[in-house]
């Protein structure tokens, strides 16, 4: 692993605890992600000065900001966004973007497996295409809730854990 131990241990503990909570209760508690986020920012500030702190803030904002449209469209929960903000703060810029993209790829794979197991893959694929078309053709200021989705839900924290592990093994 290429990240320092002071990043590896807390970020792995964070995603493990978040996954356990998300799988069992379908919630990622603020009492977990809030302190993790603040500790990440403080640690980067102590270890890297202003440059470290700014990198951590940039990672937090990038990870959370890129997930915000999904939250606003009600395709994911606020806990998912806050978890990725904390993960982004631990990884800092630009590794946070790698972790987010790896997590989104993992989420796509998990969603595909779930759709195949529930025998709704074709319907899910059509729904994804409708969402993509809607997102590309509807002006941002006039967007409503968007097209209907299949309702396939899964704990995003598991995808975040997989994306985090991938990022630790294969850094940018």
C-alpha cells in the first residue's frame, strides 16, 4: 500500500464500520462519519500543514460534490454522500477522486449482480438508459425527480469499502 499508515488504518476502520452499519440497519450514522471527517481534516493539517489541510478539504469536497446530484435525485442517501466526504478527506486530493470513481464502479458491479439475481437486469438496464437520457436532455434548472427507477437498493458503504481498498492497492 502506498498511503501512509496514518491514512490506511483509519480509512479502513471507517469503511468497515460504515459497511457493517449500512448492511444491518441501512443507515450510516452521523456519529461515525462526522468525527471521521473532522479527524481526517485535523490529521492532514497536523501532518502536512496548510497544504495537507487544503488537500484534505479538496478531497472531501470532490467526493461529496460529485455524489450530490445522486442524492438530490434521491438515488442515494445522505449517509452515502457523507461517508464519501470522509473517505475523500482521508485520501485527500487527487486520491479522493480515484476512491470515488472506484466506489462508483464497485456500486455498478454490485447493482448488476443484484439485478441479475433478482431477474430484473433488462428492466434495470432500460431504467439506467432512461435516467441517462433524462440527465443529458433535461435542463439543469428545470429538473424534476426524473424517471422511475427499479427500486433496487443496496448498501453503498460496501461499494465504498471496495473502492477504498482498490485505491489503497492501486493508487493514482
